[in-house]
């Protein structure tokens, strides 16, 4: 597989004008958790040191659904929240962002999940979760909207729903329905070690559905974790330990540095765009949302390196713009903002 760097301004300029004009877009369906993130009002402090917190909608699959819709795509969300003020607020946030919530369910016996999250002075994120159990863990297979799942061009999910029953069985059933219906399966493990019983359980749980995915997005830290400490920058590690026979596209997000891509035919890297970071929350979800937005209307995108690189440059711009504002969903970009940033980057 030949590696091709993106280097000259001419290629960058060519990536800008590839806006898809299709009006009706195929559906991207996101499955998983939707919760309230509480973030400190002061940055760079531990949770214990934070003087106060403000609430923000959270949950990686939901962030992806909002990103796709905000860019002009078609998205839906399947998950469960509590029959409480927070649960209804979250449903309203999705609806306001034009995400189809017909697959959402409300639980009267469990609360909406809460997470306290901060970026410590050393740059590491610190999490404290309240879910004992929370409503998202209690989605039952009988509550799945099967007709909605069958409509999905892309079915996107993470690993958090695999931690506990009955949500684990519900996710596996939804994945099977989507696969049988011809959907591409998109997987972002989104490792949250604090939620798993042990590191070994997390590794086994994440890898238990690895071979089913058509598209996988992982971070450098997740490569190290899943491979037991191997070098995340070594292509041989990625290809020999993580790239499986059925996989069409493996993406490695590198934060501000951009991303790497691996297919059966080629591999390479697309650099990030320079911005002034304010809050990195949701950047990875925005990147995934940008990829799936472009892929939904071009399902064979991964087979053409030029088109793939254009899509990944676009996705990098989505992630870059998201870190320029606080929060995840409030910071997710519009198509106009992406095109403006790409124009500035190429200038």
C-alpha cells in the first residue's frame, strides 16, 4: 500500500469545492448513550477543585447524529433516557437539531445518565459517571424501532452500550438487523475505562464486535490500549493487529495533527487544520460525523483515495472547528463554517 502525504496548496484548494448538492440524503442512524455532561465553569482544574459546573448535552453517538444533521445530512438516534427533566431536555436538543428521535425511549424507573468531566492541568480528561443504573443501560431489544434500523445507510455505534445488559443484547440485535438490511456498520469504541469492570473486560468487550464493523475510528491511545502497549504510530501494528478481513476503512484520529487512514488498497495521512483550541470535547465525534455525512451519499468513498482524502480533510475541519468553542453539541459546525475554514486554510 503506497502512502501519499497531502502537501501542496493545489490539492488543498481542490478539496474545498467538493460540496455535495444532493438534497435528500441517506440516513445515518446512531445507537447508544445520550447523557448530561457537567463541565467546570473554570478550565484546567480537577473535578474536586472546580468551583461550579454547567450542564451540556453529551454522549458520543448523539453528538455524531447532531453533527450529521447540522451539516445538512439525515440522521436519527436510538437510545434511552430517563422520564425526567434532563431526558426530555436531551430529546428536545436532538429535535431542535433536526435529528429523528422516533427511536428514543423514556424509562420511568431510571434516571438520565450524568457525567462530570474536566480537563486537568496535565491535559488529561477526568471523568466521574453517575449510572447505577442509568436509563441508557436499560434499553430492551423489544423497544428497538426495527423499521428505522432497516432504513439506515450507515449504522453507527460505540462500546459503552456493550458493558451491561439489557442494552448489550439490544445493540447486538440492532447491529444484526442493520447488517442484514445492507447498512454499513460504523464503530467508534470511545473507550471510557472507568465504566468497565476492569481493563481486561474493556479490551474483550470492545474487541467482541470488532470483526463486524465496516468502518472503525480509533484514537492513538485506544491503539495502545487494545494492543497491550504497542506503538500507535507503527503501521504494521495497526494493519496486523487491528485491520480485519471484512473492514473497509480504519481511521486513526490524531487530534490537531489530523488523521491516518487504512484500506485494503492504500493508506495515508491527512493533516489537521490550524485553529486556536478552547475545548476539545466532542472533536472526535465531529470528525466521525463529518466522515459519515460525506460517506452516506457516497458509500463507495473508501475505494477511491482522492475522494476519501477529500472527505477526511472535510472531517478534520469539522473536528478543528469544534475545539474553537465550549461544549460538544453547541460547538458542532455548519457546512458554511466548514467551507470558510477550508478556504482560510488553503489561502
